[in-house]
């Protein structure tokens, strides 16, 4: 009844507003375990969906989504939260995806071993099926930021038939603690779907060096220049998360999804 109530409440909310965040607990094949997602519901159904795997603090890989409150939405859909209307008007739905609830117990969970596993593929497949059941979605795109890039690379490699393309934003290429241990030797050439890489040329976060991304990118890199440097250097602001350039980055992602255009250099924010 709880699950049904959430669906009914979401229908009322969408009727009243153009776009609202709605929280869902998607059942997995494990009893009592769910994949929790935040969906930016819109009055206009979307044929394209950007599935967002956000970053996580420090070496803790867990993304624990519990509701659709303001703080949860900011985390679930990363820096897109402030520009959700721009995605909405461009025909792209936003879905933020957390770790399954059985990966919440310890800080060393939801790391590389899980994210590279068949279990993760099966869990994400359940999320995609759930979204398809409720909406006439034609194309899914995958997005990973920072530690979320562990997911975006492994999923795009292991289940390419589900995604039209993948976007890697300030992704970890060096390990921190036990997190991203599988990324140092990851073969980007093995990914066969279209890839867009985004990185700040002066990213100060030690685990996401620009030089590494530039080295493995070939005509598919958006370089970000300038912007702010507030907060933690590996946090949701600073150059790592494109502070002062987030709207321009969001627009560039929309153009890549809708027009296959790559803006090679972002040097200023847009109005």
C-alpha cells in the first residue's frame, strides 16, 4: 500500500505543478531491498531520460536516498537540481539513483566490487524497467559525477544495450581509500556507446586529475575553465563540480543529448 500511495500522490502532484521531485522505492530481486530513486516528474511525458549517479562524500561510496526533500534532490541529481526546468523544456527527464538499501550498512559498501558486479546490472535493470513502465521512454542516457563515474563506466560497459550514451563528469581516475580502485586500469576504449567526458582543467580534487581525462579523451571532451572555488575541493561546488559554470555545463549536456554537439571549451556562465 505504501508503494501504491506514493504513485497516487505523484499523480496528484504532477497535475498541480509543471515539475516536482518524487521519491520511489524500486523493489529488487532481494526481499526487502530497494533501489531508491528521485524522479523529476513532469506534466509532459519525456521520451529521453538522464539517469544520474551522483557523487558521494570522501571515500564513502554510498548514496543513500531516503526521500524527495530539497537536500535529497540536490544530491540525487547533482548540479542539475537548479536547472531542472531547462532539462524539462528540452524534453529530457531527470532521475537520480542511489545505492540499494542493502549496501547502506557500512562505509565500505557500494564500492567498486558492487558497482562492477552482475548484481548491480540486475538492480539498475529493475530501475530502468520501472521507469519504462510508468513512462513512454525511448532513450536512456547515463550520467556519473565524481565517484558516480565508477558506476557510469561499469554500467555503460556491462549493459550498453540500455543506454544511448554516457556522460562522465569529473570522474575518479585515482583511488581514494578503497573507492575507485578499479578505475586506474579501466579501458575507456572498451565502452562502445557514445561517451562525453567533462572535466575542469584546474580540478583540485586529487582523485579526479584533468590530465588523465584529457589523455584518454579523443574528440569527446568538454574542458571547463574558470569559475568559483568555494567549499571542499572535491565537493559539490569548487572547480570539481564546476561552480560558476554549472548552467553552461548543463546546457552543453543537453546539446550533446539532443543534437550530438560537443562544446569543447566552456569559459563562462550563460544567462
